C-alpha cells in the first residue's frame, strides 16, 4: 500500500472512529525460516481483512528458545507487533 493510500485510510479511520488496535503475535516453530515465513503469511492475511487495515507491522528478530515444551529441545520464536484499525468489534475479534 502506498504511503498516500495509507495516510488516506488513517485519516478516514480516525474520522469515522474506527477501533485502533495494537497487538503482538507470536509464531513458534522448530525451523527459523518457517517461523519467519509463517508470521509474514499471517500479517499478509490480516492485511486482506475487509473493513480493516494495517498501519504498521514491526517484525522483531527471531529468537532461539531452549526446551520450549516437552520433548522439544529447541524452537524459534518470531514476534510481530501489528498496529491496525478496524471498523467494528466484530471485525477485530474474527
């Protein structure tokens, strides 16, 4: 999305009192690249939700986690902070 389009959406959302959400998502996988690509796919799907738009998505560095759960010696955690606007609560909680 172009910066102009994003700015227009932001102005429209604030004018119409859309819900502003700031959420963190985490993906954990045993492969670092899979964790990263899964998070990228998730954010791309969020960006396709009607009556919502992403203002920003900040991908934090993938981290290696030792013994994250029973019978798993190591895994990779990928976290992303997503700031977005949504028209209503129903859209936000879908």
